[in-house]
C-alpha cells in the first residue's frame, strides 16, 4: 500500500480523548460543567469562564454546512483528490469543526446542507471525522 | 485628537527595492538595500538609528531576527524586535515603532521587511509554508485546507448571507488592476475585465485565479522618528495620528463569525484617536490578498453597511476619482504580495500619497490616509491613520 502522504494530527495530552473517540466512531466535544459553554477543540480550561470543570460529551454527529469551498488546486499530498470539498460544519450541539464533505458530488454542496459524521480510518493511530449529506 | 505617544511620531523616510520578480537577490540583500534607500530618503544615516524592527519571513526563518539584521548594518540598537503573527505584522510594526519613539524609548526606528517568495521560495514550497502557518496543524491541515480555501470560506458565507456575487468580487480585482496600470513598478499591468476574472481558472470556489493575490519578491523599509525631529529632515513628515490592533480567534474554524471580523474594533479605536471620521479619509488602503477581503474590511471598518461591500466596490467607489480611492498602487492583487511583508507597500504608497509624490496616481490634496492590514486568515487586524504634516 502507498504511504499516506497527507498531514496527520499530532495528538497531545489535551486532545487524546478526542482522537481516541474518533477511533471508536464517536465525535466527542467538551462542555463546561460550570457555565455550560461548549467548545470546539479540546483545551485544559473553559474558554469562557476558565474553570477546569470540563466534561466530555458525545455529539449526535448531525449538523449542517456553515461554509465550504470546492478545492481545485490543493496543497501537497492532495493533488490527486481535486476537486474535493473543504467545509466548516456546525454540529447540532453548537460547536464547529473543519472537515471534508465526502461521498457526494462536490458541486452539490451548499451552505445549510444537512450532514452526518462518517469516520475515515487512516491508520491504527488516526481516524478522521468527515461528513456526508444526511440520509433523509 | 486623543493625545497619545503614537502621535508624537512621524514617518520620515521610505525605501522600496524593485518589486515583482527580482531574480538573483536574497531577501537579506533586498532588506539591506531598502534600509539604505529609506535612510537616504530621510536624510539620516545608520548611526542615527537605535531601533530595528523586522519580522520572520518565509524564506529564511531565524536569520531575519532583528539583532542579526542590526549587526549586518553595524547598528547597535536599544530595541531590536522581531514579530511574527502573519501578514499584518508588517503594519503592526509601524504602530509599535510609533509608540516606542513617542514614549521616548528610541529615537530613530527602522522598520523593514523583505522576501523572495517568487524567485527563491519556489511556488510550491512557499505555498506549503503558507498553509502550515495559517491553519491549525491538528484540526485543520489534515483536511487539505490551504490559505486560499480558508478565505474562500469567508467568501462563500458572505455570498450566502448577503447575496454578494462573483461579479462584485471580480470588480475588486479590476479596480486595483486599473490602479496598478498607472504605477511604473507594478507586477501586473495587463488590462483586466470582470469577464477576464470570471473566465480565469477556478482555484478554490468561488475564487478564480484573478481573485487571488500575486506572489512576489521585494524589500521595504520605513524610518520613524519624533514629529519634532521630523521638522528638520529632508521630506515632508507623515504623522502617525491613530492606530489600533485587534484579534478574535486565530484559526478559522474557531471564528464565531465568517462575515464580521476584528476589523470592527480597529476603526472604532483608531478613528477617534486620530480625531477624524470616515468622511475625512482621502485615500484608503485595504488588505486584498483575495477579492473578498476589501469587501469585508469596508463593512467592518464602517465605510459602508454590513452586506453592502460588494455593491460599494462594483459601483466604482474605490477607483481613483471615486468616493474613496483605495489601493492606489494596485494592492496585493496587482502591485505585489511579498508574503509576510504584506501591507508594507500599502504604507509606503500611503506616505507617497500624503507627500503628494504619486504622479498619475495622485489623489488631489490627500491629507489623511487609512491603512488596514488583515493577516492570518482575517484573524490579525491592524489599522493605521496617517496624516500629512501641515
């Protein structure tokens, strides 16, 4: 098999639960037990109240496209994938992630499109959360 | 006007090397050349200089550190500062230099920048650096984002919320190309129409090739000293009337909004500091790395209402002779874009306009200029208000 030539996340102590969740097909996010703030990438403290009282929740994986772009000239490692869709997805629970919209015609993607998380296993350490148009 | 340390400072010298494709020179050579030009322009020598402000460039990493640059020039600085937070660092350094001089911590500060993205960086390699620097390595880069796709996310959202059109985006590129055609040094001088922009190949939707800035080589330097000392120097001084800086989130996926940026805070601070209103601005400079940028900046800085930026440009209001002539040198889209030096040429052109030295591009009786730099992914914002000394 060809080596995977694209950038991979360098997992650290704060973010390990998130990436472990992806490996188990679960999209996790942090919620502050003190003030209820939901934050999009894992941190040590709440971005709003700075309390360390963060708890992990599992997202429904449902959301919609907040914005997107169809990439026709991609960075190194992605040359053969064009055209592909880069998107920011707003999850039902209120956080956002950068991702790809996959398994659909790139030209069919619109802002507001309902999407559902799918997990793409890259190797034994990394699984990436991507999104596909939600089934009706 | 609010009395601050900043408005005790003035820009007294500018230096700019050849720009565009400048083969056979390293960025270091270009930077030294620009500093020499700027000191000559001011009528000062390197022995007058006690502050050296520069920033990391794409092509040579740590070598750009201010103490190394000072050593190369034989300057013994009290204040060598190296900044690196994206393209708007270029404009932030003028703000900091003005504060340092105004507070009496340094007497003559040289702010400089250079890069050789086009000739030496290698298009592909340089763009990889750009990507790595402007996206979250853990939560964004694995998805194949690049600098153009980040800005495309802003554009798509703006089009969705406000009905901004591809034709309006194209009109930004056309307006600034028309200005570049009047500048002898501009990198892009061929005529450009809205149809040309829309007919150029798609890079990342909705951006066609001509919605994107060029990549360039070049070196710049600006000399700043006290307004008092400026009175006795060679050139008509340009006073630093106001400035402001603001950052919301750093990475684009953590921006609360992709249609309203931290630029809103800049104008709200810089204009009152300068004691001027929007109607007093004679010539405007905006970050235009992609055509969506000036549209959002016009709105956030308060030159038009939110959502109306596209129409504002398409109506010709930014053209020379229009309501508020903008990027009279041609901007990043057509004059040049040297990477981290981003808006250096904007500031140099603002000084040229306020001195009345812009020739065919001169805005008549230009007395107040507003420069806004937006770097990173519209994440780092810096405004400067500059005024001609009376």
